[in-house]
C-alpha cells in the first residue's frame, strides 16, 4: 500500500474526532454523534493499524472527556462525559479506567442567575475553596428543580446554591413518581441563610391580591426565581400573567408601565435594584405569611436598610423568606461524585470560620453549620464531620427556654407548651435537636 493511501485513511479516521471536538461541552448528552463517512475496508484497516490502541487514548475538550465506546442515552449517542468521573464511563469499575485518562475537571458550583445573593455566595465560596486547594469554579444559570435535572443529564454542575422551596415542593406526595429522587440526588452540605422575597410594584397597586390578571415578571422560565413565584402565587390562589425578562429589562418595562410588578429572590445584593426606583414611583408589596406558605417559607421583614429605593425610613414591610442551601448534585451515598465531593465538604466545615468569619456578607454570618432542613438528608461527609466534631449544648437556647417558662408561669408570655414548641423549633434550626 502506498504512503498516500495511508495518509488518506488516517485523515478519514480523524474526521469524526475533529467534529466531536467542536461540540458544546456543557450539553454533551443532547449532542448526537456525527458518523464518519464510509471508508474502504483496506483503508480502514491501515488506519486502525496506524492508530494507538483505544485504551491508551483520552480525547479531552474544555474539561470534558470523549467516550471511547458507543454510549446511548434517550435514543441519542453520547459523545462526552464530565471528567468528574475520572475517566470511568457509566457501568465501568475504577480498575477499568483507561490509561492516560484526563485529570478530573474543576468542581462547578451553580447559582441561579436571577438570584444576586446566591451568585455572590457562589463566587465567594469558590474563591475560598481555591485558597484551600480544591479546584472549584462558580457558574451561573437556571437552578430550578427542572434545571437541576438537566444539569444532572448534562453533567454540568457538581454543587448548587438553591432555594429549597422548589425541591421540597417537588415532593408533594411520597408516592408521586420521582418525588423521592431529589432527596437522594441532592443532599445538602450546609443550610444557608433564608433569602427575602421582594415584590416590587407600582404605587397604584397596594395589595398582592390586586396582581391577579396583571403582568408579573419572574425572570427566565427555568430559573429558581420563577419556580418560587409559581409556588407562592398558586398557594395564595392568585393568578397573574407571567413575563420572563431578565431583571434589567424587566425594570425598564416596569418604569414604562408595560408590566405591573417584579418578583425577586435574593435582591439584597442586586446592583440593578439599588440603582432603580429613586423617583418614588414604586414600592415593595407585603406578602402575607399565610398558612398555605408556612411549610416552605419563613416570615421576614424588610426596612429602608434593605431596600432604600422602595421603603421609607420609618416603614416596615412584612414579607416571606425562602431557605437556601448548598446541595450536592446527583451525589447519592457511595456514588463516585459523593466520594469526590467529600474532601471539599470537610474543608468547608473545618475552615468555615477562617474563610467567612470576617466576611462582610451577612448571608455567611447567619450560617449555622449544624442547622437542619426538615425532611431533607444531609450530605454523608458533612454528617460524618459533624458527628466527629460535636459541640457542647447551646447555653443560649437553654437560657431562652428557662426565661420563656418563667414568663409563661407569670402570665406574661406564651403557655408552657407553646414555649417548649418554640424552643424545640429553635433547637432544630440550630441543629442541636436530634
């Protein structure tokens, strides 16, 4: 066989690899393979002889690794997988890992692009973990339960800072198909501070009930912001018309009178909100802490210190807040990802005060590492660390209980039973209760 024939055969063999290298790395599961053109049998044999054995090749592009054998998902051939698998395809053992596999890619922390507070925390967390030697990067995107499901399929995130109402609401019934999945697939490493919900509207709208049939912007349809809005309004039996513009565009439309209100989670860190509304034409509507909301939200109060453009100096606006958490994505017990995330969990907890003790971000200051999320599992490595580092009983909570009982006995406070229930709630929030 001539040298020219060998060159042609080798070029034909490389065509599918060159095409695959141009695939979008963040959506490998949705990219069907492009097959190579038919090749003469003799030319294919020559190319195979000239190529190194498959088990010694590792095609890598932007941190993603190309499968070395056909893998199919939902009827499509999958070209790439995340390097968190350390080169091990689904169903393979670690001992079967190809020689020369790529190093695991950076761990990715997802934060909802519509949540300014979550985005800031993800950036600060990634920076702290990098200082501690863990390869971590923050990425922004949609973080609703539906979006997290896509992140699992695309292997595009390892951790996420999420509003827990969407995940908890996805478990409306224990028998609902897939309802229990998220409990196993997204255990929490740390419960974070609750984020207030701000409902910004024209002054002519004085009550949330007036938004029925009116346009309320909730950011992109797949955002956690939109998911929270859908839960809140449905539980209050109010049916607005949704719009899905990014915050900057929504604010411009609100100023022009094209929409009536904007629903925002985590807006305290939003520069766009801080720069808007200084003409006094807009305000923040109260959201009642109705019984239908109490399973997923907590009562919160906003003042001029929180949103000076929308709240007067002596004004107080009652609203609700949503629990947020740092969760591991698709990391059930004993999974490869849970194993990889364990060192990060230990680093975060062991050096939390060192990393965030002097932080100017109040969201970090409100974190209690042992705080629980009711009916949601804690990440295994986090629970193991807490078990090994148990502290003494919380003296402040014990003092509270004593004072509450004294006040109840003197008829100056809640009943003894109510005091004990409040005490137990505080114990659970702090992580002291078992």
